[in-house]
C-alpha cells in the first residue's frame, strides 16, 4: 500500500546508522562525530551495513546568523562541511536534525517558514539524511508541513533521506509514504523493557503501510545503553528486525562491550531486517505473555520471532499454519542468533524462553520427499 517517497530508491531497505540522541542527548560535538565515524569502521558496524551518522538536536547555535541561515554552535561544530567530508571519506553518510516547528525540542531555532533556505543550507553541507522533528508546531498541519519539507529537499537536487518525526500523532503511515522515507510511529523510546513493549504494541496494525522507500519507524535503538540485560537487547534487536524497522544504533560506539557489538552486528538478524521484499512482520500468536511474530521474506521463507514478554520462563511454539503454511508442512529451521541449523521440523517448532527474551528463526518450507 502507498508509494514510497516518490520511489526514489534512497531507502530500498530500512536505513541503518547511528544517531547521537539516545546516548548523548544534547552533548554532541565535532569530535564525538569523528570518533563515532572511526568506531563505525573499527567495530565492524560499517561492514555490517550501518551507513548514516546522524547528529540529533543541539548541534545548532542559539540564533540564526545575520544572513538568516541556521548556524551550528561554532564552539562545538566549527565546520559542518569539513565534518561531513570526514564522514564521507570513511564511506559513511552524514545526517542532521532540525524541527518543522518554530523551535527544536531543545529550544534551538526551528525551520518553520524557512524550509527552502534550510534545505539549501543542509545540501550545501553535503547532508544525506534529515530528521525533521515536531516540537513547537502548534497549529501546523503535519502533512502539509512535511510535504513542504519534501519539496524543499527535492528542489536542492541532492538525494537526501527524509526522516519524519511527529511521533505518530497525525497517523503518518496514511500519508507519509509519498512524503518521506521513514516516519516515527510512536513516542520516544526509553532504555527500559516496558518502554520497548509499549512501543511494540503500537506497531501491530501498521504493517501494511511499510515497504521499500517508506518505513514505519518505532524509534532508534537502545541496545548497549545499560538499562536492559543483553537478553532484553537481543529481543529489542530481533523485534526491530521482524518489524523491518530502521536500525539506528543509539549507543556509544567507541566503548561497546563485545556483547553489544555482537548484537548490533549479528549478520543473520540484520538480514531479516534488510530483506529486500520489505514486508513488515505481524503478530500471528499472542497468549499469556508469549507471542509469535512473522514476516515473509524474499524467496518465500519466513522470519519468525518467538517472544516471552512475561516474568517467568515459558514455552513458546510456532506452528507452520500461523506463518502462511499448513500444519502438515515440513520446514527447515535455522536459529539466526546461534547461526546454526536446527533441522527439519514437521508441524512447527517450540522453545523454552527465559523472561524478557526472544528467539529469531528462519523457516523455509522443505519440499524434499519425506524420509
Ligand atoms: C524529540 C524526538 C527525539 C529527539 C529529541 C531531541 O523528542 O522524538 O528523537 O530528536 O526530540 O530534542
């Protein structure tokens, strides 16, 4: 349903990258962005598919310049264009934030009424990704405001991914597919399990609206920020993969633990997120705190997520009729975290999961003759 941001091919799969906000809030600087770009490479994140390095709110100076242009806080960002070049030289892409309202959420100058001027400014800094927020936007029509942005960006002639951030307030899934490449569906994530689950429950009905160049965005990742266990972070990452969510790391890439790095770079989990068919997963079973989510993959296989959201260990079962097959099917099962084949399974598969944890599988219908 819905066309992508004019099908321009800028986000054929959900964008992957890093954003400063979840870990650093307003404490952003040229140095942080350079060090993060280096860490993207050293940690293996770039090789795993992460591309965008996005500076969120608080890069701005307190006032526009005399020429009306937005200007950075020059103490912390002495030369945006040089910073973009640093990022680009490392095979990465450069992203920046502004707000569609009169001020940003941190109180810096917003872009309302200056969309063309600001879009040209961002293009002149070689920006590849714009996140446009929605604070201090009272009285504005979201669809119109973001369409103005979309047109202003297009008029620059520079390919720029447009990330819409109005928190799902105006049902963006119904109109944003032709306006931007991704849109936030819900409020800000926090580094806690209950926040994750609360966001998850708001995604279920939105699956039909996503696809290549137009993605639902349940918000940036908290993996590695310290508020959850590694098992919870694996569940978080698995859920974002089954949801075809943008994967924007939100932690300090310069000092990740090995466990955090292993989660963020898990190749077979990322492959589910980045599956070229672009079908967002749906909840296919829900009962007593255990759930099964599934998405169709290119080639006809299924990504299957088994989730225990409860407080005690629980058995979670998927049967093949829940994921588009029938009970009599035999499927070949692979565990994508363990990166191991589980083998052929008739009817379905089950596993016992600890509280707040998930398993992620790939199930491929087995056509070989029965033994
Ligand atoms: C809003 C957005 C966040 C972040 C902050 C910055 O809350 O939803 O993702 O950009 O503003 O101030």
